[in-house]
C-alpha cells in the first residue's frame, strides 16, 4: 500500500512514524518532508498547495491514500481535486476547510449551531476609524485574531486599548500578515486552562482522540508572543471525565451535526481548541487537521493500527474501528531557533540526535530540518519536537527534558515549563 503524506513538519513526521508501525507495512511518500521523514520513505520536491502538481504526483506514483497534514493545502482545495481524480483522502474539502481558513466563518458557524464561544466583533481594514473607536471603549482584555491563515502567528492578546492599537498598526499600516488580516476577529479575553480535542470524522461517524494540551506562548509562564506551539502533553488532568463527556455533547456532536446540516461531507481530522473560563468551557478555534505539536504526543498513545484508522476515515467506515490506547502519558518539548516566532537563523548543524533517540521511550520528530551531506541542519523556526512516554506525566516530562538536553544547535531555545505541575 502506498501512502502520500503532504507536509514538512513534526506532525507529518509523527504521522509517517505511526503509519510505519502498521502491520500493513505501507510504502510512504512525503511531499516535501524533512530530514527526519527521509528515514521513513521517499521525499517528493513538491509544494503541497500546488494542487495540480499534487494530483499529478499522486497519479504518477499510483498512491492508494493521501493524508493532508497542514491547513493551507486544504484551504487551497487539494482534497477536492484529489477526490475528483478518484483518490482516497484524509482531509476535508475546501468549503469545510474555511472553519480554519476564516476565523469569521468559524465564529458564525459556532453561533449558528449553538456552540459556546467567546463573545466577538468583526473589525474591517476599510473601517479603521470605527475599529479604533470601538477598541477605545473596551475596559477589559481583548484578543485580536487575523481572519485568514497566519501559521499560528495571527493571535494577539491585548490587555488594554493601547496594546490593541499597536496590533492594528502592525497588521493594517505595516501589513505584517497581508490580506489574512483584512478582517480581524476581536474576542473577549478568556482566562483558564486550555484543552486540545482532536476528532476523526468520516462524514457521519466520529472518534474522539485522547485530550492534549498545547503550549502556544513563546516563553515560560505563558508569556511572550503566540507561536505554532512550544510543546504539548497528553493526557490533561485539569479536565475530568465528566467534563470530557460534556465536551462531546456540547461541542463535538453539534460540530458534526452542523457540518452535516451545511452539506459538508467532512472526512478528516478536526481540532477543537477549548478553554475553561469563569463563564464555563468555551470553544476558541477550529483547526481542520491534526494539531502540531499535539499529534506528536497523541499518536504514540494510540494502539489501533493507524493505517486501518486512516483508511476508515477516507472510506466512511469509522463505525467499524475501535480506538484503543496504550501508553499512559507523553510529553513533547519543541526546540526552536533563536528569535522564533519572529526572524530566526537557519543552516545550524544539529548534534546529539542519535543519543537522544537512543533513550528508552523517547522519540524525536523533525519539523524545520534539512539534510546536507552527512549533516542535519536547522531549516525552520520550530526545529524538533522531543517526546517521551511514561506511566505518569512527571516521568514523561523528566525523560523529554533529558533527551532535549542531549540535542544541540547554535542558539537553541525552548520552554522549560512544559507539563510542569500537572
């Protein structure tokens, strides 16, 4: 069986690793992949958002299944084109991908189907004076979110109107995110423990993966700018069994029913970013794919054959699949390049990868890496996700940081408080 995985990050490396464990022994292809995925299968020099080239590559290599990792190809319609060409795909079509491609679309969807979320208002670039007037009247914290895709860098927490004005200047006057910020979703600032819930959907049936927690801010103590994710842990003790049952009934099930009511045959993974506030649990955002770095801590916990699982999603047969778990806890620590999520250097040699991977119950997933001769070099802001498993979260955390300490590259940075105190 040939499986093509679109993407180049830690999520895609983790997906490939999990598929390689399957009894089906699949032949894996990555487009474009990274230095880590090269050990698992063939790399294709291909832009996943180049829809026609992806379809041509899938045809040329006669693949049996395509798994779309990142959101941009889904928003570009790659799943639509692949399905039209007769391929089995894990990933929603372009219309459903707007749940992530447009924050305004997602908020309207939540409101329409009664899904609890933060109160919000839309701010428009061509109505800047009205936006400033409204923000000046706000006496509480505001979260500003670019409507379009921003690679995890489009969310800004503003404690007062002056901070909000600075963000507007950055987005509208300096055009830092381009057209993605033509519309801004301004939400009330909610405070509380967050939770990542990822659900596999086959159009009708769904399976909820174990909960995970993502650490989005760049610095310890949840300080600094938002990033694509600095680490993750699964499970999440902050949320008990009763709350998780409530989440399925109040958030997951209405989402699936809403997709069906809209006529969206959603076959893929959907991510719900939740937060428990003083007002109760609220849905902050949707992603239309597996999260990163949540995937890196979730997939090692799954016992079910992942090839069977993904094929069932693509074929609408999830009702036949039982999701079984194994490892008790996994912690992942993301190693980043200095300056991330802003400007950062690349091309730094990475050492210690073999020593870290040799530790018991430890996995190192590549994100921003490339191979040059015998060396592996940094090639992105988030470079590696170092994961470790244990019977308790504190055991997994200790192992993950031990492994991370063995890996080095110039100006390596990371948070030191991932899963601390859980």
